[in-house]
C-alpha cells in the first residue's frame, strides 16, 4: 500500500474514495450517459456526506424480482448466468436506479453442485425444479 495513503486520516480517505467514484475512468457511450452517471454520483456523494441531494436516491433490494419480471425462474438464473445477466441488465436499463441492481446474491448452483453442498437447498438440489423457485 502506498505510504501516502497510510498517512491520510479516515476523513481524507473517504474524500479520496468519493473523488475516485466521481471521476469515471471509462468512456461513455454518449454525453447523456455521462451526464446521468455524474448526476447519480453527485446524488450519492451528497447522501454519503449527509448533505441534501437533488432528490432521494433510489436503490432497490429486489432479490430475484428481475428474473420473474422477465419470465425466468429461480433455477434458470442459478444455472444460466447469461440469461440472468440479460434480465438484470434489462432491469437496470428500464428502471434506472441510482445503484446498480445485481444478481450477486444468487447461488452459483453449479459450484455448489460440484461440492455437493448440504447447507442450502435450491431448485434442482433439495427442492423441486418447477414452480416459482421457493
């Protein structure tokens, strides 16, 4: 770790992280996308700094809702990561939340299948494949 970083106070480190967050390092598809990103960042930074944002940021704890919304069941998103990614990408594009909504908490079923994992049950492993996935 850089010695300069170690010399920073917690408040200075937070400020540096927020500055990195506010300075995109990738090119945007168009100026509107860049403007939307910077607006969301400003909104979130204001909230992190306990300042009044232009509006309340939207961050939805949606769980597997994007899968069901676009016709997938829980088993499909656990085993077909491409289709799951398409559903969550579509959800993010359609609903434009201020935070990325991701399927990160879904079980990587093939990994657990190979381990013959016993602590969880999921469709195809201790639960029926059909139905709504619960």
